C-alpha cells in the first residue's frame, strides 16, 4: 500500500493510493474521497471486474472507474458489464493515462451527484 502525489502541467494535482488487497481498496473507497479508481483485471486476491461490480453495488456511482488489462476484448467486456466507465488495454503510456484520467474526472464532475 502506498500514496504518491504529483502536480501536472495544468495545475491539476494527482494523488494515487494503492491497495494490496481488494478489501483494503474497498476500505479506502469508503473512507476517502476519490475522483477515479483504476482497476487491473488480475488482482492478488480477486478478479478486477468483481471489484468494479462491488463498487457499483455499494452506490459509488459518482466514482469514475477505469478497468485495464492485457486481456483484450473479453477483459473489456467483463469490465464494462461490471460497471466500469472505460477500459484501457495494456501497455498504457503514462501520458495517455493521465489525459484519460483528466477527461473522465472532468466529465464525472459535470454530472454532479446522482
């Protein structure tokens, strides 16, 4: 588990938390405020699409969720069916990831509370 922060060129500050287990990720999501969750398909203790499904079942609809994997079309379909907003194939370039994160969080911020 780790926390890292970085200021981007446009003044946006990105803070990243990581969790080694799904239960810890869910604890963090329940106790802290996040704009986005980036979820890999292959997690140490569960499959990532089940985490996404749990996030949605817990009512965290305002949270933008991006699924990512090397799993191709089947992984994409699993994530999107579970409630992910977007799917990215690995490998992902950091610049492309940050651009996607900024766009998706701005879009979700415009939606407002549901």
